[in-house]
C-alpha cells in the first residue's frame, strides 16, 4: 500500500499510483532531454524500447520511494 491518500480533485478520485505515474513521466522527459545530446541513442538498438524500459525503471524507482 502507498502512503499517499486517495486525492479527490473537482469530484474526481485519483489513486496514489496516478501521481507516481505523473512524477515518473516528468522525470522521464527531463532525463530523455538530458540523454539525447550525449549520443547514447547511437548505441541503442531500438530507441522506443529503450525509452519504454527507461520509463518503467523510473516508475519502479518512484513507486519504491513512495512505499
């Protein structure tokens, strides 16, 4: 279980995992923006799979921090 409570905004109920997804998405965009000029995508076989794996890893790390 998450330590974050269920948030109700304008009558809509958002589970705690929603905010973890939003935080990890923001970190993903920042990290991807930082990695592109370094040329790491030249060594990656499939950039879309790399981005998906990077997002999954970030989401896992964020969800572990909130638990």
